[in-house]
C-alpha cells in the first residue's frame, strides 16, 4: 500500500532560507495560476495545466523573474499539477489562495528516482534533493520501501520531509478479530467514549498553558503589522500552537491504534462541526445602527481552534488510515437521538439524560453512563446500516469527477468560445 513517512529535517541556516524561498516561489505560482484560471473562466474560456506549464517555462527566462528560475523546476510544475487537481475537484472558485503569513510553505519533489536516501548512523539519515543538495533528517523509523516522492513542509519553526513510499503490504481481506464492533462517542468531558465503557482522554493544554497561549496571542495583537516584533511574536505563538498540535496528533494516532487494532467495525457519529463551533457573539454599535463593534471573534476563533480543539475529526481520519492495515470497516451514522435513547428499551426521552454523565431511562429504569449509552446506540445504528465496501487500497481515493472536470468544462464552454473567438485576454496576468 502507498503510505507516508514523515521526518524532522535538520536544515543548515542556508538550506532553511533557500527552502523558504522555494516555498515562496511555489506560493506565487499557485496564486498567479489560480488568478489566471479565474480570469479565463470569467472570459468564458479554459486554461489547463499544459498551457500554464509552458507559460511558466517561458516566464523563467524573463528579466526580473530570476527568483523563479532559482527554485527547482519540478516543484513549480508540481504546484501547477496540484492546482489543476484542486480546480477539477472544487472548481476555480472553490480553491483558496495561499496567504503569505497563514499558509505554511510546502513543496514536492515528484521524481522518486532522483531522490537518494542514505542512512548515516543510528540517529541520522540524509536525502539528496535537486538544488537543495544533501539534507539531514532525524531517522525515527525505517522508510519501509522505495520513496516515490518527497514533500518538504514547515510547521511553526520546524521543517519536515515526508516521503510517499510503497511499503509492499497488501490490505488484509478481513480483520484478525471478526465480530468485534465498537461504537464511539466523541465529546468534550471525555474525548472518546466507547460502547465497551472505555474512555480515551487527554488534556492537550493545561490551564497555565491556555493562559500562556492567550498571553502570546495578546502580545501578537499589540505589535504593528510588518514589524520585527510582530514577526518574533508570531514565531513564538506559532511554535506554541504547533506543540499543542503535536500532542493532539499523538493522541489521535494512539487512540486509532487501539480502536482499529482491536475491532473489525468502528462506528462514529457523523459530526456537524460547523454547528458545534461557537463564534463570539456580535456586538452591535449603538451609535450607528447596522454597524458592529469589534468583538474579538477572529482572535477567539483562532485561539479556540488551536488550543481547545479536541481533534474529533482527526481521530476519525487516523482510524481510517489505520483501518487500511487492520481490515477494519469504519462508518459514520446520524447522531440524532443517540444521547437520549435508552439502549435497553429504545425509549426516546430527553429527560432520561439526567446530567452530562448520568443516563436513567424514564421508561424501564435502566441506568448507566450517558456517553457509554450513546456509544452503544451509535454501534446499534452502525450495525443496522448496509455493509459498506471493503476498505480501499488507495489512501484518499478520489471521488469520480463529473461536473467540474476538464472535459465537462470544455463541453460547457465550447459554444461560448465559438461565439466569441477572441475573448478579452488583455488583463490576464502572465506567469
Ligand atoms: Zn429504557
């Protein structure tokens, strides 16, 4: 199966600076190419990867664009390929810009044949990449197979290298422990409660750490845009958030290992995260009707997301990833009434839920832990679902594209293109 391996890089200061520049060039290519696609689309025509790649090659020789030629050509091309894939999946209006400050630099070397990986000693290994040369990384686990490509990313102040490898393991036909289904209820008091009555929980940030994060955020908001102090404050805040993120990632991986490793069926409730994330209440401006005062919504939302997030979605993703190796079937069910239904007699009554933790049926008198009861109902609902197809071989297999594909687009725009053989191309940004 195709799988990913990620390692912490040990760049020299020059390499880190160069990687930052490559990331910047890829971001510029992404944004310009996206704008070009949008302008074309407004003009009723289509531009695809091949035209854009040709223009990119021409642009590299233009004066003033030497920085473009400095970046590895394959990384820039890969950016265009990624953009092409995103656009055919979400449409040109559904793809987002890469912001200079918010987006983390990321670029991919698509040619596995050109990447040479060498083990140096017990702790270190190195990989040779076009233009970057030998880069050293911390050897935390074996690669497990030949690398098909390599992606360099930065998270906070840390650079990572991840390889796509073919590990040669076939997906199992069935789980080693058949008929061991489990229902999973995700909550706040306990992050994961299973139908077997087991809780998986971890505090990702202590009270003091939450205070510290708020202080870092405050420091950041008091600096001027573009100043050196802001850059340093953003770096401190980003590093802290990255630390919390790593803890969450670790918890998700460990929980997924237990859930998928021990059970042939894992049932989650489908999450409507949009409804669950609370926003700061709008503050109307009493002097000017219809206007609103700043309410700190952006800061609050950002902080809540980074520090207080329980990572519910990430746990599901981790279980699905693990399930490819264990043969577990993962499904989601509608969560309606799972927390107010009696598991024994199926009586539905909101009054049965006495408190956050206690469930006592108003009909049959059955009592138990409220979350465990909900998890049991989730498992029952999951068992009632028709059996889904076996876990796929490919990770992140794409949905078949229909309406937004290149062909569909050509068909849709063909009539217009013939009606206006020369659309206004004057404003189209050049790569
Ligand atoms: Zn009951």
